[in-house]
DNA sequence: GACACAGATGGCACTCAGTGCAGGCCGAAC
DNA sequence: GTTCGGCCTGCACTGAGTGCCATCTGTGTC
């Protein structure tokens, strides 16, 4: 749990990842044994499992750190506009992919073919989604369907991210992933923004009505105005 | 690929499931070996892997059939209102759970504790979600963001289902899961239905904002006020 | 009844992932 | 130098999953 600002960087770990991917790309994931990897890396078999709890983990060497970064980002963020915060958080995840395009594309081709790796990736994505949902649940606790909204919005944000990411990966890391994600998140935010009138993109709304019953608390009025104005 | 209307029902398969769950509940999933299961069921070890490709599969013995039923339902359904069709399809999945409450609750407790089973369940849920997304993608092909909408709606429907299912499972199968699912799907449909303001049924909005840009025709202001006021 | 045949089953040996344990190497502290 | 603690290695073991072949069982045929 030593939260150093920068890890001391273990070279053996990187050597294992490099050796593993070299073999995975040469002969495939299932045709490569852990013994092959450690032989190529020139280390003992036991050391592999010291750095990676399973053979699958070597394919996703940076997700653990990314997940920690993302939860830290959510933890330190302010409480207003939680949906927007989650959208910002998911951009951190995308950045981890786009920082190493070739590596991400290679991994994508692997996970697309190997069912075991796909299942592992699902569990990783699920942990991100859980982090979103937990964050949203806390902020939406008072609302009518707090946990339901939290779960659905978290799933929608994750799906939007995956959609943008996949199309970027399919283009061999050529397109603008960040713009695609912004667009996808715009769709999600438009669908879930405020309880009132999610406007379709065509016919941009230039007329919206405000009605406040006597006795409605002022914070609700303010919240409603804010969510209405922020929607574009 | 023999698509019989009703499978001949292999008794050995059921015996294996029964023996497995008995041992899983007694000593836990990871403390039970396949040898233990086949010994209790009185069959050969090789037969276990004939019926279940892995130890995890015995925990979800009916998902394969349910997935087939659901995709068949989607395949035979008409093309209008695809989102509603997907919502109907997910009810089939919930029904599979509610048909065997005690079994489902037992399995829920297992998957909650064992990470490997949770990962397996995620891959199952993912296949449902993919079926939704594929169905929606075909119907939304022409629309602006066809695949994006398909992915996001599919994820939202699956999340709504999981939310309703989990709360039902947590209540030991006592509550009304179907009603909870209807409610959750109502939220999702309200978020994604049509471009125009679908009002949520509960939480009657007592605060609504009106914004009218200069130059907006008066009849639009009047229409918006009228439709807002008449909503209850 | 003898025979052939196909499908289901059981037994055996094997690969490989993952773990526990004991020992060796090395740099730091004393 | 010595001791200590962390990192690495080798070894043996468990258990999941697979391939191969023998066996059993029911069925149809002559």
C-alpha cells in the first residue's frame, strides 16, 4: 500500500510483459505456456507469479494502476454534477489506452480471439463500472431511484466508452479516440441530463418552461435551472 | 444442432448439478474438487467434463438454454419499437431466475463470494448484452449514431435488469421481481424514448424551468407552457 | 442366439496453471 | 565480519481440463 508518487519501476516486470507479448503474437496466447515466457525472459517461473497473479494478468499490466488513479480522481472530486464527474473519470481510462496505441491494438486483437482474455477484460471493465456506480450511488442517495439511476448511468457511461474505444482500436489507433468519446458521452449525458425533457439534437429547443409550485424548496429550483442550462 | 422442442432430459446432468451444489454449500466452491462432485454423484470424472466444459459451468446450468430462448425471441420479433422488444426480451431472463427462487438465491450467494464465479457470470451477462446490442444495431442501422445507441441502450437495459434482479436476490426471493424490473425498464425507456420529454410517472415535477430565447415565436412559448401545465 | 454397430460411459495418462516451502543470493545495517 | 531482510530460484504438489482407448449397453439384423 505504499502510495509513492512514482513507483520504483521494476525492470523484471517489464521484461516479463515484453517476453509474454512477443510469444503471444508469435504463436498465440493459449499456445504459450508460462514456462515459455519465463524461459525467454530468463527468470525463474516462480517470479512470474510474484508479479502477476495469473497468466491473464500479464496481458493487462497497467489496469490496476489505472483503476487506482480513477478511483482517486473520483474520491477527490466535488459533489456537484456527479454525472459529469464520471464522464471525466472515464476519460482517464481512455487515456491509458491511447498513451500506448500499438500496445493497445495488439492487446485488442488478442482479447478479441481468446475467450479467456475477453472474460478477464470484462471483469476489469466491471470494476470500473462498479467504481462509477458506487460514486454515483453516494451522490444520488437521496433521489427517488438512487441506486437504479447510479447503476444505469454507470453502465451507459461504460458502454459509451467501450464503443468509442473499440472503434478507435479497430482503426488501428488512427482516429481521434478522445473526440469519439466526447461525442458518445454527449449522447449519454443528453439522455440522462436532468429529470426533464432530454432534447433530441434536431429541433434545438429554444423554449423551455419553468413552473415552480408554491412551497417548492429553492435548491430544487436552482438545481433545475442549472441542469437545464448546462445541457448543451 | 438438433433443435428439439424439448430436450430428452439427461438425468446424469441433473445429478451432477445437485451433487455440486450440495458440496458447494457445505464446504464452499473452491474447497470442492471435481473429483468430490463425481464421487458424490457416483459417476466417472470424465463424464463431468462431458456435460460441463468447466467447473464453473455447473453453477449456471440453464443459461445456455435461456440465451438461446432469448435470441430466438428477438429473431422472431417484429422490427418496430426495437427498444421495447429488448425490454421484453430481458424479462425472459428474469423469469429464468424467478422460476427457481431457492436455486437462484443459493447461486447468488456463491457468486457473490467467489471471484471466479463472478467473472464467469459477467461473461454470461455480456453475452445477453451483446445479443441486445446486435439486435438493436440492425434496427438502428440507418440512424445517426446507430451502433452507439445500440450499445448504450443494451447496457442500460442490462443494468436495469441486474439492478432489479439483485435487489430481488438480496431479499431472498421474496419481493416482486417482475414489478421491480418493470419500474427499472420504465426509467430506461423514459431516458431513451423519443426525442421529446417523456415524463416520469412518479416524482411529479414541481419545478420546471422556462428559457425563451429572444425571437422565439410566441406560439411556441404558449404551447410549451400549456403542455407543461397539463401534465398532471 | 450370434453379430455388428453406435452412443454413452469410465479409466488412465498427460499438460499446464497456480501454490507452498525451503534454500540461495545480495545489499544494507550493525 | 555478521546478521538481517528482501528478492529470486527450484522443487514438489494440487487440481482443472484433454486425448485416447476400453467397456458397457441398447438396438437392429440375420
